[in-house]
């Protein structure tokens, strides 16, 4: 083993920990969005002003009845008018305060959640390829979309109600005590049993809505898979089975929603029962007190005071009734927050060195694998074992081997989509783990086998990494790769739409555009995964001509699926069982009888007959 090899075990994901409690999740979620705390004191002051405006109405009613309409010596309409005018002014101020409060909350929540979306998406993108493969694509999408949408709905609507209603309960309670402490005690006593069972109901809801958010992710994944795989589904006539799988996902989501709604219905029924009992106690107790039977307690009631207390009891009960709905939204939001936090808590296995990055030398890059081994998470044999190879700068290398021999793992380690379990990968003497992501992605480019294209035009896909290129420069790039005639034959040239995932183009045409994209990126190390199956002869000629132009003057590593590529390479690396079992030029390797390469070569020749 080389003396400069440093063993660096790759991190492994551990089993997920038990979910945090509601308060911990809320605290962590709010900490992720400091924008929510900006101007919070002013917003709370506006909420208090809005609440005081509501309480002004029952006080005005009491004053108008006792000191206006039932005044000693007859009705005092002037006093009633004064109280009414003052109440209108207070209501206008309350409405204005409510408007400003809502505006401030909406603005801060949208700003905060936009930042959270961006942060979550960026983190999803930073996770390793393996982590992304472990998660279903629809489930990942739901973290950035529906889960954060649920948080948004809670903060903008239920969150607003929670702030306002909490203030309303406090203010209403204080004023009720001023009017009649015995009735206030009776009202509060009604809600003591509800308060006692609330924690258990909350835990029930928490579990139920966590299941709902998980089922949403599964449903998104099932729908996305069915849409993307529609051609295969139709081709094999399995629409019924696919519909059944989708129906099962929908049914599981419906069942989870049913369980969650059942918990909400129970809480709502308990709240309604407590509300009805409260109104009964207020009316009966108020009549008793008003009849003078409790004057010895100093708690006699006037008509105005009883009327005001009924209003105040309504102001007290209304927020508690709404609290059950708010709690439902809160549990849904907490479940969404928890899923977002689960993603943000996942540590990327491949980390940008940041300020500790080391620059790469200019020009074509040399490659060195120093006794590299790699094992995929979950145990099992190593996909690569003791790979030690050096590739000189400017060399064209073909990587060959049977399926599962380690070719793709070799390419992923070379582009640092994964880090080796042991050993090191170096570019021109610099450990790959110390190369900054920005420079690595600029200097090292991989063209995958599927030639993925975005839903745009041919020109915009070709200029994906260099959006500043003009149409003239893009046209020149196609011409330099010998693709001018193909480009001219497209319906709208550079402006030809490619469709979602490039589906308006053939497999070979997508690969042509992907090669132009790699060419204009101008990397110093190019990794190619050939895609030649289902390619017609004319397109294969274009591909070969373009490949010759793209690879000229730079270090090239090609996962070869064609005999011609291996024959034209400066060197061939033969993989078998995760090891390099042969290496050298084609002529030398093919001369070794009964070898892995000789068998591959014979298989290629058989396919070309």
C-alpha cells in the first residue's frame, strides 16, 4: 500500500431518532426562519389593540343600558350616542390594527418560508446521490412543496388566530372578573376537564397528522412515478396494475386523513359541549345574581352587566372553540416542519471544503486512485476493492467490464458524487476531497448515459452551464462538433423545444445535445458514459464525430459500450468484481487469450455480425 494513503471511512447514515416533541419542533422550526421574529413586538401590539376593540363592544352595551337607556330619570340618549360614537372609533382602530397585523404577518411569513424553501431545496441538492436514491423523488418534492405550504397556511391563518385569540381570552377573562368573579370562576371551571384531556388529545393528533404528511409524500411519489413511467406502463399494458397501486396510495392517504379528522372531530365536540354548558351557566347564574339572591356576596347584577357578561363569555368561548381547529392546523404544520427538519438534519456525505479548498493546476488533469475501496451503505461486499491506477493528463482511457463490475462506481468516485470508503482519489496530486465544488464542477464534467435535458429548447440546454452564450456562439459550437447539418434539420434550430426530459428528441439526439453542453463547458477532465443502444447508424456516426471533437486535448475517461471506443483509446482499464484485472492498449489486451478483455472483445464482435 502506498505510504501517502489516508484511510477515510465514509460516514454512514444511522437509524432515525425518535421525533422531537411539538414545542421542540416549533422552536427549531422558528429558529430556522429568523425573519418571523422581525418586528414581532409591533405585531403583537397591533394584535392587542385589535382585541381591545372587540372587548369595547360589551362594555359599551353595558354602559348604554345601565347609564343611558335605564338611567335614573329616564333614558339619556345623549349618553347613548356618546358611547356609540366612542365605540365606533374604537372599532375602526381595531379593524385598522387587525389589517396592519395581518399584513405584517403575511409579509414576514412569506419572506421566511421562501428562504426555508430555498434552504431545503439547496440541502436536498447537496445530499449524496445515495441519499437521494434512498428517498422516493415525490417524497423529496413534497418536503419543499406541500410540507412547507402546510407551515405557511398555519403561520398565515391559524398562527394569526392563535395570537389574536390568546389575547382575546386573557382580556375577556380580566373584564369578566371585574363584572363578576363567581360567574368567571364557573366559566373557567367548565374548561378545566377539557384542559386535562387536551395533552392526550394533542399527542393523538400529533401522531395522526405525522402519518398524513408521510402519506402525502408516498402519494406524490406514486403519482410522479406513474406520470414519468407512462410510456413503459402503456407499452406493457399494466395500466390496471398501476392504477391499483395509485389507488392503494390514495386509500392509505384517505385512511390517514380519516384518522386525523376523527381526532379533530372529538376535540371539536368536546369544545362545543363546553361552550353550550358555559352559556347555560352564564344565563342561569346571571339571573340568580340579578334577582338579588347573591347580594350578600357583593355580586349583584344589573341588566347591562348581565348582557355584557354574556357577550364577554362569547368572546372567551369563541377562541377556545377555534383553538381545536387551530390545534389541528398546528399539528399538521408541526408534522410538515418535522419532515423538513428531518431533511435539514441529514448531513451531506460529500462536503465542500470551503475556505480550506486547494486549487487545481491549469490544463488537462491527471487522475490517481490510491488503493481505493468503496462499499455501498447497508453492508455487503465492496463495489470497488484496492483500485490503484494513474491516468496521465491528456490521456483517453476506456473503462470496460461486465454489468456490476464497478465501472459506474469508479466514475462516481472520480466526479466526487461519492467519497471512497478507504484510500484517496487525486487530481494532479490534489486530493479530490480538498477541491472546492465550484472548481470541481467547472473542471470535471460527466456526461451520463441518459443525456438528461430540461424542458426548454435545444439552444438553452446546450448553453445550460454558460447561459451567456449567444446564438451565434452556440451555432458555432454545433458546427465545430460536426453537427451543423443536424441542427439545421431541426424544426426551429436552436429554438426547437425538447419537451420534458428531452422526450421530443430521440435517445441519440439527446446525447448529441448533452455532448455540445459538455463541449461549451470546456472541462479539463471529461467522463463519458456512452449511450449507443437504440441509436440509428446515422446518429451513431454523428455521435462518434462529436465525441472525437469533444475529447480532443483533454483527459477523457469513457465507460465504453462500443468496441470502436476501446480500440481508439490510449489505454483500456478492465474491471471485474470491483477490481482492475487488466490494463493497457487494446492490441496488447486482446492478445491475452482466455482473459476478461478477450471474452468482452469476442462478445462485441458477435454483436456486430
